[in-house]
């Protein structure tokens, strides 16, 4: 035995959904949990809903270490069956993700991880076919042959997990794993809660999607006919851009080397501030892309939206959630409602976290000063002598918009060319604002330049909490300019969630630097206190002594987002204009 002379088990679980209702929590059905002891080779399996033996197994081995690949899945399996989570876990997915972290898409699935070390495992295509069969419960549990096939498949992942565990050299990251596992437990519990949803409106929008699509494209075409037979016309859109003197950005194809006009989401987002019509088109395009395609998992019995958080997927260890309401058009957020009349939604968001983290890590007193001002973007404009000392968002909104773009853009490595394009200003004007940023926050820039160069020299970069990434020699330096702020923000996010969970806060979803929660109205003051405890502890642990702030919003009727309000209102108008027997039933 190792790991402190306690027993070690590799475990894996399989489950499915009745009636092909995949990802609907009320249709979930356990299939099997398998366990293999690393020292003795003992093999155990626990079939179906008979959890008595499973409960006794985990009670008997409460102090043992449980090894699995993407532990959230196994944690949720146990929680669904009412079995308390054991204390000690090792997630080989997370360990592999950590040890091989670098820019780009890293496939950290078990088969890929084993293959990267030259270790054998089930063929990926065969594994996918069998997994699909299990998820849809398309096997005969009463047939010994079918049943054994499923059990053997589950055991194969246990064996793969053991082989990977031995290859990874786990003692080197044991202390980090202890912290990460507490976060994984909190996420597992959160994912099982789901997000309360306005099922009536959601179903109406899904059912009436053709009529909604027609109405929205007519709205757009009243300004300029960019939709033809329900298809977006690039040529007509570029013609409109020229008519209002907006130069749409171009990119060069890596294949043909020819220039083209990109219509991806990031380009539209960057350009949306140039004209209200561009923002309108962006929202409508995103909406049409999602209408009628069941891009969200919504359980119609539980009236809740369920999603996968997909933890640690970005190079900065940020989440990359799948089928997530907050990843869709912003009007969709209005579908989130309290679970009952006695409950409220509570949203907490760290204020200008990237600016705060940059100031804290670099020890730039000027940057800290603008953060401690009421409005950090206006404060930057004032420092740059672009606005008077009494300027505010109300009196100098356009100037604030420009300096906000610089304040945030330079941290993402955005150049003066990109800033000029985004704001619709001359390149020389953008260059001047970037120069002002470098002049006013010279300490930050020296720190950033030194850290970036040092990362290339070392070949790696890390946060104070231990998350790290490899830094390839040919990687883009702008990645590493922004990496410390995003990765440190990710550290703060994980600790905040862990401390919220330890106080039994009902977390519904993390949204970048924000957190959606729920509580009874009568418990609102207690929740505010818990939030203050969690946020204070997380901030003090990661950037000690820095006054990072957070804001709290309470929603009694439904979640709100001002950016999504116009389209949400329009959708309600469209539904109300349709025959009453179908529109809102």
C-alpha cells in the first residue's frame, strides 16, 4: 500500500436514461459501479439500484482512496443513490490535464490519455458504440451475456485508470489534488440541482420556432434586407456595413491564402458596439442558431435545466460548460426562474476582476488606485486626461466606452489595430490610448513583460495556487500576457465555490466570475453572510490584502440581463400575436 498505507480502489460507473430521455435527470437509471483494488486485485461490482451492498462497501472503506477518471461522474452516481461521498479521491483526468496542460485543445479522455503513454485500452469506436448502448439502456439486463459485456466494459475503465494512475506520478501533485477534489464535490452536487426553468415559455418558444424565426428575420430586413429565404446574406450585410462607413474586419484563409469576411461569434461580439444594427443581427443570428435544436437539456418533469460544467477544460483551468443556458443568447437567461414563490435567485459577481487581479499580481499602485475608484474605466480616462475629474458614465459615456475597451483589451493582448476596429476610431487614436495605458501603468507592463519572457525561458507558467501550463517556444506571447489574470481568477472562482458549498449554499451555476444561487426569501440575509465569508476567504487566500469587491443582485420573479431584455420582450410579443390555443400552452 501507498498513499499513507490506506487501501486504494479504482472505480468506474455506468448509467443510462429510460425512454431515450438522455440527460433528463428524472429519467436517470444506475447500471453498475465496478471497483478494483490496486494492491490485491480484488474485483467487485454493484448492479442497478440495489445500493445496500454499495453503501456497506463505502462505509467499510471510508478512509480508502478512490481513483477514477473525471470524478464528478462517479460522485454524482453515489449522490443520486443517497450514498455519502468518501473523503479521499484522485481524479486521473485532472492529473493528466494538469501535467500536459498547454495551449490548444487537449483531449484528456481516458482512451487518449492511455494511448499517449503507449498503454492499451478499449478501441475508441467500439467504446463509443457500447457507451451509447448503455446510455440508452439498449441492452437486456436479464441476459447474462449482455450484462457481463457491460460489467467487463466498466472493469476495463477501472483497469485503465489503474494503469494511468501508476504512470502519472501522483505524489507530486497530491496537495493540489486535495484542494481540487473539494471543488469537484461541490460541482457534483450543483450539477444535480439543476437550474429552475420557465418550462411554459421554453416549450412555447421551441414549438413556435418557425414563426419566431420568420418574425425576427422580418425585423432585421426592415433595416436592411440581409436575410433571403431564411439564409443570411454575407454580401448584403457587407453592403449595409459600407453604407454606414463600417469596415468589417477581414481574415486570410490558411488554405487558399485569400481574404474573407468572418462571421464567427467572436467577430460579431467585437463589432457589436459599432452600431445597434450589428448587435441586433448578432442576437438574432444566435437565436436562430439555437431555435428548435434542443441545444439545452431541460427536464420537463423536474422543470429544470441541467448542464455539464466541464471543469478545468481551458488552459487557464476555466470551465467550458456544455449545453449551458448562459452560453446561449442572453434573452435565454430570462427563462431562469425561482423554484417557488418562497424562493429567490441570487447572483453574485466579482467587480472588474481582471483589473483587480492584474493590479494585485503586478503590485501596480496606479492600477490599484483606479480599481478602488467607483468606476475603474472612467478613472483610467481621467488619469489619461481624456476626461475631467468629475466625469462619470452618465456625462462621458463615449469616452468611458473607449477607455474600457483599452483597459480590458490590452490584457487580452489586443493590439491598437484591433481596438481601432472594435471602436471605429483611427489607428493612431487607438495607439495613443494604448500608449497612455503603458504610461500610467508602467509597473504592470514591466511585470507582464518580465513574466511573459520568463515563462518562455522556463517553459512553464503557474499561479500561486499551483495551476500551471507548459509554454511552447512557438506559442503566442499574447496567450501568456493574459494567462495570469484568467488563471488566478479561476483559482478564486474554485475557492469561492468550495467555501460556498461548505456553508451549504445552494449553488446553481458558475458564470465566469459570477455565481447563481437560490435560497428561501427568509434565508436571504443568511445567504448574504455566507457569500461574504466565501468571497472574503477566497480573495484573501489568492490575492491577500487586495480589496476585490463583489456585487449581489436578487431576482424575485426571473433572472434578468439588460443586454437580453429587448429580444426577450420581442419574443413575448411574437408569441402573444400567435393563435392563443398554441402559442403559450
